[in-house]
C-alpha cells in the first residue's frame, strides 16, 4: 500500500468523517483487506478540469468539510483570487463539485458557494440583499443574482476595465439599477454556469442534467487505446489539435490559448494526461497513472473543447452587457447590506468532539 504521510495526515491516527463529522474513522493501519473501499467523488482539480477523489478524510490534507457537507444537487462553487492580483481572462470560474485549493489557476484560490447548505435553502448572501434588489429590479432569486455576478466577472473586458483597481486584490461587482440590464446579464450568466458545470446546473429547457451541448470540434482521428500508443505529445497547428496519433478539428487558436489568469486551460488538461503527466512529483503515488488512453478521455477532451468554444462565442455579448451596465445607474455600497461576521464564516459542520483534536491509535 502506498501512503504519503504529511504533517496533518498519519496512518495511525483517527479522523472525523468528511461528510458525517459526528463519526470518527478508524486509523488506516487498523483496517482489514475486507473493508469496503471509500466512495469515489468528482472534484474540480483545475478550472474546467474535473477529476476523481477518494472521499475519505484520512486520505487528504486540508479537506474542507464545509465544502463537502454543503455539496448538493443544486450547489455551485465559484473560485477566484481574493488576495493576489488577477490576470487576463475570466475573473471567476464555476464548478458543480467542490474545488481543489489551487483549482482556479494552479495557485491558492478562494471558493464562494451559491448556497450555505446542501439543501440549497440558505443563499450565501448578506441577509436582506435580495429584498434590497427586489425593490428596484423586480423579483430576484438567489440563482438570478448568482447568474448576474457570473456574467459580470466572466466578461473579458472586466479585468481590462478595472486593471488599476484590481491592484488591490479581489473582484468587485457593479450592480445595475436597470431591471432590463440585470435580467440580460443574469440570463447570460445562467447559460455560462450551465456550460461551465458541464450541464449539471442551471439546465435550460430541452436539455437533461449532465448533457453537454456539442460544438464545432470533432475527433477526426481517434487516439489509440493501446498501451504502446499512449499519447506522449500534443501539438496545435492551423486549427488542428494533435494528441499523440489522434486529431481534433477545427480547434481555433483562441480555444487553444484560452486562459484563466495565465493558466492555459486546454493545454494544461491535455499535458496532465499525457504518458509522463505534468507538474511536480511529491511521492511514488504520482507514478500511478493510466495504462491506456480511453474513449472516456477522448469524450472528456471533446466536451472541454466545446465548453471553451461556447465561452469564447459568448464573450462579445458579455463585454457588451458589462459596458451597458457601467454606462447606466448603479447601486452604491451604502444602499446594500453588508455581510455580518457570522455570514463571513464557513457554515458550521458536525464535529466528533474537538474539531482540532486528532486521536492516535493506541
């Protein structure tokens, strides 16, 4: 068995369950071979890059239980940078599944969920915010406001417009007083949230949950699924993307170079899946890699290319929406409620005794 011990995770310690914090999990060294394996769950490894994790609090450093305990069928997480400067591209990226601490652009980021509970009944907004907006904008739901914020922060011109202001880290959202502009931006944001969660959230009529809308790109030559032909290289040239012996076309330069604060989304996903992988090595566990490329991996890449295509197609409309918002009347900070200290804190999670106490197996 391979296990890399760290300062915060030891094989001979017990830890609270990730989901049910009132339960303690036995130490790994006490487990028998007949024990059932932990549950597999999706998480957002990097922007638009979903991977699988063993959902077990004994197996990961700094697993954020509030994120997992508030995960639900309607939860959406935004990741962004609040303490360092943002680069060009989207200012926030959405995920339907809990994100890694470096998920935004391979740097430590911050996560902002739509809901404070898994049942999606407690919006993660200051108390009274929606009531304040309803007076000027009509009936505004939590999803409406979340969509509006996402549209504003996804406009490429946002960073360009507020470049100097963003030297003080953390995005700020201009909120229009115009109901028509609010509704238009909210609808744009809802569509992006549907795209960026791979069809899992904000599903439009006529689509099923988890269905990704097809784009222009096609796999024009399949990637072999044999061990000896596992892709080792990636090359983009003249709208053709070559992954090993496989080819995808058309893939525009804009799709190939699409970035989130200097993190190249398509390039990163592919390079991490090549034979030798990418990124730093911290233990022998990093050498455990797929033996063959699979049809599922090809479909995953196609869906990413379609999502990025559609995102780029939406950018002119996102920029136009932001420009109209900034040209019109805006709410001032004094007109809207601010979050209390309690609302700024993560939701309370169930604990098995002292949340900071780790129990050694005697």
